[in-house]
């Protein structure tokens, strides 16, 4: 069996890439090792513009909650910073959101196969020629002209095709879905920072509706679960009578985008390529954007019979998203070294707009210039952001 392109992974990046290739009339096979879409634990928060990137309408069936802003809590929670105004978004029902993306891909002509785990990729003369996947105990070989690796953390495509993964770094996470939480202002997400709260990471509390919330943590260098359990115990006003009904976890890449996105006739995108905003760990929209651009590049390469046209993908992606990821990583490297006293000071000095710019790698220089006006933080923090 031969396809114009095979996409490994049916997440946001893979489904967008597959759709873009198939829309040009080319044959596409999507292989997903899980039995269902959206099984991996995810905080599910996206900006309102995520649906524009997905090129689907924001149907109420795909949205668990509408978000009007956020509260960011430093170690001294009394120094909380409120983010509001134009910063709106959603808590997705991620499985249904992925079903919608899969429906669009199928409508474009993609062949989607679940419970199909790639075991190996055959590389000859610097190009991937075929792969072997297992489905219901049977090993199946499929050939292709182009291969898209959107298979997440631990990507087998990246490993077997020899991509340079130097600097690829993940933060372990664990998330509870909890019911009977008493969270005020359910339209505001809550983020908690501090070395005693979540070393080199943060805690999130995202209400999905009046009944349930995603409550999770990412930490590095420490076991995550004890910190999450301790946080819950210390906030009985939210969780005194709450119960955990689901527990999940996994790794989130926070080391920035990998150096090499294209190798021969193979492309990496999404978590497999580290295309996550490092300081927030958010990757749904950035991965969809990567998949969309990658798919368009593959389609162009097929049309012209020229694999060098895949280089359009990293060039286009870097114009906006690559720069944001790089700037956010720089901010993360500063923030993760700060003691709690400095985090409290930032809570006093920063506005909601400042936090948005820092977290998302936007106007970092503006925030640094603002902090430079305060001698106490100019050297330790501001100068390192410039």
C-alpha cells in the first residue's frame, strides 16, 4: 500500500497537517496508536483565536467553559495579579474538539486508523521510504512519499529518522479531574507559582463547569503528586468536599522548539518538535498552526516533486510562532531561578498585560524596560530578559 503522505499522530498538529495535504487531492493516511482521541491529560485551555487557527467555528458542543481572564498567584497569594479585558478564551472539551478536527480531515479524504502503533521507519539514502505499524496484532507495511511526525513526546518518527533532539526537555505533569469543587468566578482560570507550591513549574485550577475542574501541576526535579495533594489540602475553601474522579499525567516539552524540523522527506510538528509555549506549557494552538503550515509545505512538495520545498515550513513557522517560543523560553529560564521573595515582588510590580507578554513571548522588552525602573529587580531580573 502506498500513500502520498503518512501522518503519525492524530492530535491537533497531525490532524491539521493531514487535512491540509488531503485538501489538495493527495492520499493521506493518519496513524494513531491510542484507541480514542484526546486520551492524554490536558488542561484544555486555549485562547479565543484557537478556533480561527483550527478553521472551525467555536461550536458550544466543543467548549466546556468560556474564560474571561485569569488570576496569577505568587507564593504570597495576597499579591495576586488579575488578567482581564481582551484576554478571553475557552476550556475545551478536548476529545470532542479533536473529533471535529478528525471530521474535517476525513471530509478532505484522509484515511484515519486508530489503535495503529508505528513500530519502525525504513530510511534509505537519507529518505524515509516506508514504515511498519501494528494493528490488532498484525504488522502492516505502508509506503509513502512524505512522512509527518506529529506523535508527541517520545516521537518514534524523530528517533528513527535521526532528528537532532538536543535540548529537548520535558516537565512531568499530573492532573486530577475533580467534582464538587467550590471555585468562585468559574470564568477565571487560576495559576499558582512558588518553590514551595510547584518547584520549577506551576499549579493550575481550571473550572470546566459548575460540577468539575481540571486541577493539575507541573514540576521538575521533584515528584509532582505530593505537591499537588499538598496544594489541594491547603485550599479547603475550594476542595474541602471535592473528589477526584479521574487522574492522568504525562510530559510536556518546555525546552523550546528543536533545531531541526525537516530531514529529507520527513517533517516534525507539535509536541514532537517542542512547539509548546515554554512558560505556560500551552501547545494546542501553536501545534495546530505548525500542522497547518507543515501540511501546506508537504502538499507543495508533492505538487512540484521537490522535497526541498519542505523548508518553507520552518521559515514560515518561525516568523511568528518560533519567535514566541524562543522568547518565552528565555523568560522561563529567568523565572525558574527566582526565589519566592522575587516572585512576590513581581506580583507587586507586574500588571496583567505584563504577564501576558512575558508568558507568551510577546513584548518582553517592554516589560523588561518597566522592571528596569525598579533598582531592586533591575539586575536580578530585568537585565536578563533583554
